[in-house]
C-alpha cells in the first residue's frame, strides 16, 4: 500500500512546495511510491483521507490553528515542511511588534478588526500548535533531503535529521572558511542537511535550517573579535530565521 | 637525498605536467578563493607549488569524503563491490602529507587491506613537492615531517628556473622517462641548492613543540584529568572541522542510500568525526563519551597516545589545518601539548594505558549472501533467527564473537552469535527490535535473504576456561552471547572439560526472560546450578524464582572454589560495576573475569572508529575482554 500524502500551506511563500513541484523527472518516480491526494500547487484534486500531511508555513491566526488541528487529526504522520513550519521562520520576525502596530503599518488605518482574515496572533511554528512527527527544515527545503525523507518513510526506516552543523558538510566540500574572509557565517551553529549550499557559493550561512546548539557566549565574543566581526550582526542574522531561539540539540 | 636526482628546466617541467594531464587523471594543487586545494588539473599553468597548505589533505583521493562502496538491489539482496581503478597522478604533495599517507597506509593496507583504499592507492602516483611557503600555523619541523625520505614516486623542488626531481620509485622513474623531455642529471650545485633549502626550513616555522615528539604519549598518560580539557572544550562548537581537515583522521560512517524507485541503491561511507555528539550512539540510543570535554580530549589522545600505541607513530604531522579550521582556536595540538607540558602538575589523574591483543578480521566490504532458515519469536521484542551462509559449507567462530548483519537498503548492525560453534554453515542470532535494521529483521520471513560479514571480534577463549569452575552472570539480553558459550560447555563432549557451572540470570520482568525452556534442560546436566531473578514481577504474572537485580542471586549460591572459578559476565553497561563488586567480594581474581561490551561496531574491522573505548577497538580487541585488561580504562563503564 502506497502511503497517501497531502500538502498544506499556511503563512509562507509556498516556495517549499514549489521545490517539490519542481522535482520534474523525480516527481514521476515519487508518485510511483506515494499517492499524492492533495497538493494545491500541482493539482486541484483534494481528499481528506491521507496518511502523511506535509505542512508548510507558520501559524499566525486562530483560524489557522483550527485548520491545523483538523489536519493533525486526519494524519498518521505530520511533517513540518520548511523553516516557517519548523521554526516559525521569517514570519516570527514580526513577533517583536504587537498585532495592532503590524496591521497598521502594513494596511494603514483601514478598519480590518471585524475581518477574520486579519485576526492575527504572534507567528508560531507548527509544533507550537500540534505535535510534529518529523521536520524537514530549510528556506526553501532541499529537494534531496525531501527525497531522502520520502524514501525513508516508504522503506520503513525512521527519517533522521543530522545532529551536526553545516561545517561538517562545508568541510567535506572543501570550501574556504568564510570566517577567514571576515564574513559572519552561521554554519558552525546551524543544523546540517543542506550540503552547505550557501557557503559553497561564497555566501555565509544565514541559519535557515535552525540553530543546532547555542554557542557559549564567552567563545563567541572572542571569535568575533578575532575575525573582526560586529557582534550585532549575529543578533540580526540569528533573528531572521530563529527569532524565538528554538534549539534543535537538547543535551 | 638518496635516490637518483634529475633536473628539468621550468619549461620542460611544465611540458612534463601537461603530458601527464594527457596521460592520466591528474590532480594538482590549485588556488580556490585565496586558499589551496587538490583538484583536477586542466593545464600545467594551473598548478601551484608555492602553496602553504591545502584545505583538505590528499587523503580525500584515497578515502573520499563520500564514497560509494557497494551497488545493490533491494529485492534480490544482491550487492556488487564498486571501486575506482582510474590511473591517477597527484602533484604537489608536501612531505607532511606524504608522512600522513604512509600512516593511512598502515591503517588501511597492513594486514587485511581495505579493498577500496588499496585499489585507489595502488593506482595513484604521488609526486611530492618540497615546502616553499611555510604555513603560519604549521609545526611540521617539530615533528620532523617538513622533509620526507620515502613514500613518494617523485619529489619536486621548485627552484624557480629549474625544478629538481628526486626519483623515489621505479614507477616514478618510468613516468618521468616516458612523459618528460630534456631530463638532465642534477648537478652538485642543484643538489646543494635543494639541501640548503631543506636545511633552512626549520627556522622558518613560527609554531614549535616545546617537547620531543616521542614524549607526547608519556605526557598524555599523566594529564588525563587535566583542567585544560574542560577549559578549552567549553569553547568547542562541536563542528568536527578539526578532524575533517586532518590528514591522519580516518573515521567514517556507513549508510545505505536507495533511489526513489526503492529498488536499488548504494552502501556509502562518509567521513565522520569523534567530536560530533552522535559519534558513539548505538541503536538503543545510548551515547558514550557523552560530555564534550571527553570528546575534545579524545581527539588529542588519539593523536598522541592511542594511535601511537597501536601503530607506533604520532598521528599528527603538524600541517596546521586543524588550527586554521577551528573557529574558536582550540584545536591546536602544539598549543595544547605545550600547555599541558607546562601545566602538567595541575592534572588530577593519570591514565594507565596499554594495548590489548586483538584479532585481524577478514576485511571484505561486501557481505556474504545468507538466508533466514528459521524464525522463532521469543518475547515481545526478541526473535531468534537461524541463518545459513550460502557461500560456504562451514562457519567457524568462537562463542562471544559477532557478525555484521546486512540488509541492503537498510544497513548493517553488529549482532552477537547466540548458538554454539557447530562446524556447519548455520548459526543463530537473537535480535531485539531497537533500530532500523533490527526492526526490518523482525518483519522478515523464513527464506528471505540477507548478508553476513564475520565472524568478527575476539570471543571467549574456551581453552582458557578448561578445568575451571564457570560462573555465568547475564543481565537482560546479555544471555544471548553467553548462550553460545553455555551450550558449548554443556554439550556432552565438552562438559567433562569444565568444573562446576553456575548460571545467574536476571531480566526486567518474567516475560523478558529468554530461553526458559532451555534452562530446564541445562539444569539437568551434571553439576549445574541455575538461579534466576527479575527486577519486578507485575501482578498477575507467574514467577517462582527471585525478585531483585541480578546481584541478589549471589546470596543464593556458594562459590566453592573462587580461586579456580572463571566468571563470564554480559549485561547492560550499568550492571557491570555491581556484578564485578560481587565477584571481587567472592574472591574471584580480576584476571578470571571476562566481560563482553557493547559499542557502536560499525565496520567491525578497527577502522571506522565508532566503537572505541579510549584507544581500544571493541570490534577488534573485544567485544570479550579480560576484566583485568580494561579495568583501568576510564571510558569502559560509563
């Protein structure tokens, strides 16, 4: 029996689903091993009978919470897809403002209070609302990692995230360290699995897969001094995807 | 300089390199964003011989960061060993990297070689290069690795207008003669120039070791409990970079990757690092060397004590790569050894360390085909599998040895053999459902195929037990490997060779007890005393024996002749300390206690590094150990 899978999106850019829609050749193989029963980006078919729910986006409204809880009830396995779902991601950057301020700065002084679509609360990751069985982080997700995930589930293996930072993959690809170029790279503290895609192209890691472990502050200060990096830059970069400080590694 | 020495003018040298590029897959040192890497050469113009150090060592060409070992088909459970027989030339290898390669050769080629490493190594020509630019962080001269006398096919010294070439092997001579033109004999002046260059090198090193390299192992034995480990590891980001860029680190992980069709795939190996928290994690989730200060310390002990004791070389060549790669700057071996030597007195404890004799396992990478002949459910979580090897008529092993069970598409797991040696090609495994492979095993049926590597490791040496009284102590699933030995000694032919036999066996609850029916039969054998206990007996369950941890059973027996009693103990890690205390109290000598330990035996060959207890490989010097051999190892009973 092929597992029946469904995709759902909440607050996000749908870029993670797009990664899957863009799998092209592989998608034909993919549908040989799973039944896609709901995937708005590629098909208008929808069924509420599914085994695995992939949930993209962060949760930002009471009505979204209700919908998510409903999905959780239907699904045997619920997978948070992408940084918004796994961490709250970029949407969480707004959590430092209050909701009225936000509505006003985006929509001006229009009267939106009565409109339920604009009834927002602070942005949450999926696991702040329902139990998540598996995470596929990344902004956007890595197609290969998604593929590995589906293969694991379909072949009865437990999907596992790496428990080490991006540096491991970056070193294996023999990239010159961006710290040596005076750039602040979050690779040493960010969960691996992306095959160091950004540093391999000379761009510092911005932590989209989430923080693996909080680095000891004393060593961070020392490091920043040595490499001549502004400490405030860390806070900014950190907050982009990791506002709320979710840490993967619980030791 | 002992070998034959030639000279090429610069233009002729560049033509030589271009000719090599036409004849071989040619790897050379190239620039990459301000650093250097060994990479495919398109033309001689790309080659740099003025590099300080490359980001990764040339090790990557022999033990690639990601290597496909086996191509397999899931349905048929058929695998085929992959390999790489490309003829390669690597140009620009510095002396310290040549020393490191010689060390890698000892690990991967001595005894029973790693097939894949050996193939790459034998197909690769090494063209070394003298160090022209000294890396600011290198301390190669302190270790004597700034120059090297052998281990290369050719050795270049780029002196600007001319390149002096020392021939290091017959193979080297052949490619020089075949691919270079206008080869001249080096003049006395040429040789002098090279010698002067090398002589001047040590003074150019900024970093130096304050102690003789031969003293490093002794220093480390003294400073095991030094506060420095904690001080420095506090800053460790646990990124593994220090080990990943190291030319002498050789640990790897193995996993199966399957394609989206779920029909075929590859078994791959990829570099791993003992600094990463999950490095030692076993299927049940247990982690050894749990604290990051222990992992930080372990790396230095491998470099300076464990590998030197095993292979007789310091496993650091002073290249400086780890120092450059470490962002908090705590990975520097020279700094750490120098600091430890200066602050030696602060150490709160020593490490008494000696090597233990191990076995040289058959190091074939491809598992042998086997089939499940019989499956017997034992408990909720354990099943017994009778396996038949299809590739041979007989399978010889010692009780206590293990095999790597392979299911293509899922992976491999080390499993103790549970049946006594029989002489034929069948044996039994008792498998508890804990991880991916064992879960899969539990869903398999009689007649299904799988793979076996082994037997691996050191088992119980039955001849050492002859004439003795035997006291078996098993906790939980520890009865599984012991059953192999128990059944062996209780067999009609063997029974007279041993004295009295005691078997103490404890499990969590009555339903976790294994082989209860067999125990009834064992009891019937002459002079055998069996005592059983459970930690707890849930209400409603029938239990006619003791309740309590296994050590309570010691009160129920009287060990008649402790001096002549050998005890064989297998159980969960937490059990050993308490059982050993009981044994010592009973007057049993520590040389007469044998234990079997569980770690993450991934390769089973003493290479992948995961099962190490301090410097001891459980897969090679164990899993059965004489207690007196290991009792001083701090990482044994964590």
